[in-house]
């Protein structure tokens, strides 16, 4: 409806293609669905790029291979310098460079499967800090040296009943725990003088662009927010859609060229993790791309894309 209203006819074609592949994916087995799910992602991203007038080379921009035995630690996903995926990274203001990651690394950095990941690979540290009451706070008074200006900053609370030294010390650089709140060290200026609306909007946009790279979420009937820890396991310069796209591309290669290998993954201890990714990633990906295209917030429900 949004694409029709805004007369995005060419983009609408690719969105309808994405919808067709979405529906097909829900009716296929886990050994076959990665192929159609990837083309659902591919066409959704093309829609976004066309709406935002971002040029892209007509290649995937990602490839995969396996080094050694059947293991997610041996499945290699290579990010390229040009193509659809780098164009998506450009949209999200992510640095674009050639680099290889293991499938295991990428899966660990997806918040919507993090609980299943931690149960599959027990003993590994948790990457995500659950939050609630995520918002910006504004100072009630101006500083003496800043007449007509007030500071505002990011604020949230721990969404857990256990708040101890380990929890507080897990906060990434740039955040601190103060007065029972998680607050950012970074401050922005809120004007109270004339012509404040334009300047304040610019500051809010700037703050949002900064913190959207620090936060991730799980979307359902309500939004669950998380702060990603700054650890050696964290991939901090890639968004969830970027990582999800790359993983699904590798799985689509296995589905097309080595379905017997994909079947072995689904019969291994990784079965639950892989099945959870295939079942949930398509909903989260379309949710995020839909929001980026339209600027609207969506609720994931049973009738998504119908």
C-alpha cells in the first residue's frame, strides 16, 4: 500500500516478488526453504535500495565456502566490496570491506536467536544486555554556561531482576550505571530558545543515528530492546539485517548445491539453532526492511505479508 501510494511502481514489483518467495518459504522443508528465503531477502533489499535511490551492482556481494568438517565453525561467509549486500551496508552507514566470518560468529551476533545459541553452545558468554524503558532523557535545568540549552542523553533500565557487579561491568564503553539507570556518556543539546524546533529535530536525528548502531531488538507483540556488549565475539559494525542476509545466502548455497550437507546440519546438535533461525529470521528481516522503507513501526503477527 505504501509503495502504491508513493508511486514506486518498479520497487513494488520486487516487493511482490519478495512476498511470493516469503509464502513459498513457509511451505517448504528446512532443506529447501533457505533458497526461497534468500530470494525473499534479496528482493526486499532491492526494494529498499530503489526507494532510497541507492545504486547497486547486480551481484550478491557475499559468498561462502566450507573449510574442513561439517561444522558452523568451518562454514565461511565472505563479505565483498560491491553488490547488493554492500549496498545495504551503505544504507545503514556501515563500513564496507572484504572480510570472512564463520557461520558460528554470525549466528552468535543475532539477538533474536541468542537464547537458542547459548543453549546450543553452552558456556559461551552472553552478548546481549536486556533493556526496558528505552528513551532519551532531557535535563530539567540549563547549565549556567549554556543559557537556552539543555543536555539530553540515552537512558534505559536493566530488564532483569538480578543486577550485580558482573551485570553492571558488562556495559559497553560509552555507557554507565547511575541512579538505577543505564545512561550514555554522550550528550546532545536541546535548545529552549527561538528557532528551537529545527535544531532539536536535527539533534534527535543525530542521536538516533548514533544509538541505533548500539541497540538491537526482538520484535513481536511488543519490542524487546538489547544493548550489545563490546567483547571479542561481538560484530559491532554490522546490523542485524546485514548479518541475517549473509547467513541466509550461505544457507541458500548449501540448499542449492549441497542439500545433503544441509540435511546433516539439521540432524546434528545444531538442529534447534538452525531451525530457529530459518523459522524466525524471515519475519525479523521483513519487519526491519518494511520499517526502513516506510518509516513506520510494525507488529509481527500471524498474517504478516498476506
